[in-house]
C-alpha cells in the first residue's frame, strides 16, 4: 500500500525539509530540466500552437458552463452503449461504489491503470480495508507502491527516485507482491523495465477486474479515452472481464472534434511527444472484444464547489499534462511531496485548496507556494492563469474564507503569521496618512541604518531568513529630492 498525504505539515515546513535533501534536489533538477527542454522543442514544431491553446481553453470553458447538459448526454451515451453510470458526490461514496462493484464480481484483487482521481479519493486504501488488493501497473506507480511511498509528480510519480533507489526497491519489495526481482538485478533501465514487465505480466493474465481513470470522456458517443506511454494501461483496459473507470466530471468534452485539439496539445506538453504511443478508446461494451462489463463512476468531490468560484473555476480546465510543474522554480526545489496532495506543483497549489474546501493548515498554505513568476501560465496548454488564481485564493485565506457555493461556506484558516502581516499593513497605512511622522521615521531609519539587524526577530524571522532585507539609503528620497530638485518646476 502506498503512503498517504493525511496529516502532512503545511507547505513551508514540508518544503523546508525537502530543500535540504540534496539527492532529491539533484533528481528533480535533472528530470524537470530535461523534460522542459524537450517540451519547448515539441511545441515549437507546431505553427498554430497559440490557436490550439486558445481553442482548448474555449472548449473547456464552454463545456464547464454547460456541464449539467453534457453530463446527462454522456450518461445516456454510455448507457446506450452497454455501460452503467454511477454518480459519486465525494470520495467516500466513490470508494463505496467501487468496493461494492468489485465484491459483486467475487474477486479480491484488481489491476489499475495510473489514475489521479483514484489517488485523490484514496481508493487503494479503501479497497484494502475491504480485503481487496489493488496492483498499480504503471511503472512509476509500481515503484511508488512497492516503496510504500507517495507520488510526487503528475506524470512521473516516482520522479524523486533515481535508478539506484528503484533497483533497491525492486530487489527488496517485489517478492512480497508477487514475482520477485531477477537475481543480480542492476540499475540499467532495460533490466529494471524487464523486471517490472515480468512482475506485472502475471497480474495482467490473472486479473478479472481492472480499474482506470480517463483523460477524456466524449459526451456525444460515451467514449472514454486513456493516453499513456507504456502499454500497461491498454492491458488493464482490455484483458479483465470487468472494467471500472473513476473519472472527475470535468474530464468531459462535447464532441470528437473537440477531442482532436487535446490529443495534439496533451502529448507535446506532457511527454514532449507528437502523439501518445498508446491512445486507448472504448465505448461501453462490445461482444467478444474487451471487458464484458463496464462501469463509469462520475466523481464530483469538490468540483462543483470549484465551478461556483468565478476566478478559481479555470483550474477545472486542467488536462494534467504537468508542464507547469516542470517549469516551476518552487516545485524544482521543494519537490512534490511538500504540496500534501496527489496534485503537486502550481496546479496543485490552486486545485487542492478548492477541491478539499476544508480548513486545514496545508490548504491555507498552498496558495503561497509560489513566487508568482508566471512560468506556469506561459506553458499551460489550456491557458490557466495560475498566478491569478493563487492571488485570489490568498485573498480567501487572509479573509478567513468568504466563498460560498451551494449554500456551503468554504473556510480556509489563515496560516500563522498573517495576523502579523495585517498588523504591519495597518501600521503602514497609518504612516502613509501622517506625512510628518513618515518623514521623521525615514530620517531616523537613515541615521541608524548601520545598527539595523539583517534578520527580523519574532514572527518576521522566517520571512527574513530567506530574503535579503533592503539597504536603507543614507539620505531619505524626500530629503534628496528637496535638496537637489527643491524649487525647480514647482517641486516641493
Ligand atoms: S495547469 Fe495547465 S500546465 Fe499545469 S498540469 Fe494542468 S494543463 Fe498542464
């Protein structure tokens, strides 16, 4: 069973620990810089990238505006194609539905395609509690599961591990989950991949139930789409007799024509490929081809609350490409675990506090996990203005939670230190509205500047530890202006 994010400390504390881990920082720096360089090249090949990006944004906005209509259309299409649709308001309901469906088959193990939605709801842990073992089959997810670890990247969940660490995990843990690692396993990529292939193959051939997410759902035909690079996903989607897909309600697109846009932008933004090596699509069930039973669990879990927020709702456009993580200077140094959620990086900083909608230290700290440099917005293939949403959420945090939706108050507790920030702002306002006092204060600050400490005491200590305090000039600007410009052109 993988570790969970329950009880994670607030971002600054978790990040503080991560930045001192030199191995982690080395692994992350190498991986993110390699991916970001490749992505830039893949995007530059497309002459109409800006138009595709705009089209993706508009399609998602249109779909979200009419989500109720498209969801009903999707349900009708899936049902007509032989599938069964279930609606889950939250994680508990979704987990209960899936556990009951698996139990109804009489099976006690399932194979899983990499799926963020099932991680979001803690499905593996819920199934374990019901005596059902879930096997992750995506290579990176397998590494995370065997290492009893947590994912730290959307696309490459084990990005924080290097090859030596992966070899050690395989050697130590594979035997407990099934076929052991081959004797003398080294850390060469080919040997590691072969060990994983052999380990997983027996599970694919045995499993009667598969569980997946989906990258997209096409409302007009009820078709689900999974894109991936390894082919393990396709085995999960086609070999079992029963397939259960758990998908967030925002993953819907109205038509195949809309899908075409994202099948161009997603692979270039995520793996820097022109198209995904494996694009699996299925519509309900087909006699003699693939699973005989198909269930679709449509997951809300905070999405309609997010939709009610006019600024924050753009986070629901996300197609989980991870481009924003790979360019983020904060993610590169802090790593994915510091975000306390399956959604790390810039998108996690705006999505988790909205989806979870609860008062917690970690959620209140996430909107501050950014320098607002805007690199995430620049690369986002659906033009989510992440800095705008971060600032918006900071307002909510400082105000102690003001946003209501569906009659529910969404409360974010102000993080420690915000009381001091408010006091500082009040003092500044008083000084700016009393020019005489401001001038006296500035002169005093200039005269005593050699005595100023380089770090602040008390609540300001943490803030000044990571920043250079500005040097106070020998002469205040107003005095300099008066001395050099006084009397000229009406200067006072
Ligand atoms: S926010 Fe944009 S860049 Fe980040 S994962 Fe989502 S779609 Fe990709």
